[in-house]
């Protein structure tokens, strides 16, 4: 990895995307700390208010004819913040996606209430309905196995701050699991309740540990607990 860092030169600062912190970049990957409220990639109604769009512009160094592009390896929900790894080559994308379930992913979340068990693993089977909402099923043939490890870091009168180990990567897995336990993630309008006093979904992708697609070196990209989570816990 030392050699890749030495030989890699980032595009000029004037091309760097505003409001999207870059955590790491080399010839094969680009890692960011995505803000809450930003889509990973465009949908039917939004094209430019995404992480993908400005990052593509960034690696093209302002040259619209450039063939440089980034590739989606995984996604975060619009309202979830935190670490996202993008690939810069098709080969790197394929490798990372093939190995994705073997990589370590940790999250921070603020959930409602006080958990009786301060540490544990939640296991269930998740299915998706016609309006793209995930729900728990008891029949393994009708859903996909989902496992979420968690540990309580801090508690207050109304909330708990958790460190979560994502053992499988199902859609909305963390949100569904804690909603099922009666401790919905704060600010979760889909699986919890609407709360005027909570400004955002209190879910953050804290760190990812991967094997680099070229060197196979183990790399960990970390972020801190969002300041808002701490203020919410003390509110």
C-alpha cells in the first residue's frame, strides 16, 4: 500500500466535492464519509444530489471526455451517514463485491429506551413487501437470514448509544431488528415513529475493514460518533 500511496496523485483541490469528506483514495478505491440526507446514487427523482455524481466529476478532473469513473460497491440509505467504499475500476468492484460478506462493518446508532441485554446478537429472517418495506418472517424459505451484533456504549433516560456489528448485510437490517425489539432507531420514520425533535436518522456507518483489491492488504477506515448523536443522547 505504501507504493500505491506514493505513486498516486489526487486531482486538484478545486475539483474535490464540497461537503463530502474524502477518507482515502488510491488508483483502485475511493472512500468517503457520506453525510446524512445524501443519496449514494441517483433514483427516479434525484440525479445530482448524490455522492456518486460529484465523485465522478472529481475523478475526471473537470474533463467531460475523461473515461475515469467510479463504481458502486455498496450503498447506504439516504438518511444514514458514514463510510462508503467506491471502486475506480471494474476489476476492483468485482473483487470487493465478491468478498463483501467477509469484511467487517460497524455502525453507531441511537435507539429509543434502555435495553435489558447490554450486548447480544439479533437473528431473524427478513423479507420485502410490495412497497419496499422490510419485515421479519419466521419461515426461512420466505426471507433471508439477518444477524446483527450490538453492544451498549452509553445510556440516558430516553436513549441508548449502540455499537453495532453488521454480521449480514440485508436491506434496512439494523432498523428492522431494533424496531422489532421495541427500540427503534431514533428518527426512523419508516420503522419507528415520526419525531419532530429528532433532526435525522441516528444511524452511522462507523467503520469498514476490507482487503485492498490490488495489494490484498487489510485496511480499516474509521469515523467518530457524530456529534449530533451525543447531543441527542443527552437531550
